[in-house]
């Protein structure tokens, strides 16, 4: 780590300690002390206060429960669908984090571990203790962690060392994101944890994308005859950003992912009752089945929503619901595109984008100055 980065990391740890002292020992709020650094992290204080409300104390010893073999078997059986859908995603994720000293933990909606993956050092008790199937890592059991916070706040988080509630947990750094099922309810969360590892806030972006991939896989496990992949006009259909809607033979919605529920407001009521395709699009729904059944590769079409907006829609028959083939893109072009998206997400704040990506501001400027070849 270069001297500037090391100095920044040390400053951050000092800020965390000041926040702990303000909330956990002095009964105050860290917002007044660290408003410039913590205005987006109010959830940490909420979590700390919930832990205090549970009667927990930061200096208490964390007890990692022993798990009977029968309990492990029950957890595996109860969460088979989630684990099966997530396994390919965890394997890809393992390659992405192989050199970072972070590993993946998948839990159910109660914070109970259902699967793990990645470079877990089983010789390190701190790693082996928190990666056992069936272990309860909810906020009430182990205090503030990415797992407990995500399942309570239902949003992605990044948590570094002393931001955990218990003093004993200050060796961990973790990023987490919720996983929502086909009916819109939270079914679990995905966590990336490192032990005595460098701060990697960009893992929050990675884990959020991976959670989205798991959601898409879960959506496609529901019985269906047709899959509609949706995106806004001008956006290429064919990746995990697509909205996914599954229909039965009569046009009833059997499942949808979070992206689809954000694009089509009528899907938000799917958790409270059946929704028909005719309620989604301001056009007959039967031709979508005809398009999927026509000879040749299905092609995207535009469909009108009842709001007056339009969406791109790619109908795919059951069993063929896969991302549309996409042209190969040079790695450099992908890298530049990701950096541009990070800057856009940060509303033009290059420093914030650089911090989220884990690179220097100079690197961001240098990459943005490179021209992407015209096709």
C-alpha cells in the first residue's frame, strides 16, 4: 500500500473509533462529530442502537454456537432452492475475489448461513467460526455486521472493522446485499468478508451485482411457459440488468425480478395477488407467445406500458431463457465503460467514483481521456 493510501486507511480507522466512543460509550451521536464522513451511513448508528436495545455490550464475548448435525441437515433441506440458484454465482464470485483475502457467505432471511465459498482459511478460527452452515449471524446474535444490517435495512452496505458492534469483531471487513425472491420478499443476503484485510468498499458494488444474479436465477426456478426480458429503449437486452417476467400458458405472472418490478409498477402488487400480463402492457399479450415460438432467434420488440412509457421486450420460451448473445467487447472498453458509469453514479464527483472503484483519481482521469474505438 502506498503511503497516501496507508495514511487514508489509518485516518478512517480513527474516525470509526471516534464514532464508537460517541455512540457506544458516551450515549451521544456521531453525526455531529463526523457529519462529512457519515451522512450516508446513518444505518450504522441505527444498528448499534438496536444492539444496545437488545442488551448487548461492545466488550461482551461473541459466542459462536455449536451446531448439531441434524440442524445442519434441516438448514440445507429448507434452503435447497436458494443454494442451488446461488451456487454458479458463488463460483464466479470466488474467481473475482480469489486474491483479495475475502470469501463469500450466503444466508437465509433469518441470517442463518446456508452456503459459503471462496478462499476460507480453515486454520484461522476467526474464519472457521463464521463459515459453518446453520450458524446464526443475525444482528440479535452477533451484533452489527453486514449480514444483520442488510437483513434489517434491506439495502447494500459496506462495513469495516470497528464499525462492527462487538470489539471482538473488529478484525472483519464485509460487504453485503439483500437477495429478493420472485415475489419481492427478502429471502436472504450475500456477504463478502475479509479478516485483517485491506478496506475494499468497491466490493459493495460487486456483491450487489452478484445478489442480482442470484435473484434472476431464483426467478427462473418458478414454473413458466414464457420469459420476458425487459429493458428501456436504447439499452441492450442481454445481461443481469434486465427485468425478467415469467408467464404461464394463460398469461399470468408466475415470477418477476426486482428490476422488472421497478420498471413495471403493476408488478409491485404481485406479492398480494395474481397479476395478468394484460395488466402490464397496453397491447394484446398473445403475440408475445407467437414471437417466442417463431422460427429463428427471438428478437426484441417494443411494448407500451399503460403509463405511456415503452420498454424493449425479448420473449423467450421456457428452457431458453438466457441472456441474448452479445458481441465481444475489448477489456479496455469494458473498463472505461465501468469507470464512466461510476462517475455518472457519483453525479460527476470523480473523487467519490475513484473511492468506490478502489483506484486513484488520476487513474480515473487517465482512463476517461482514452477514446473508445468506433465500431
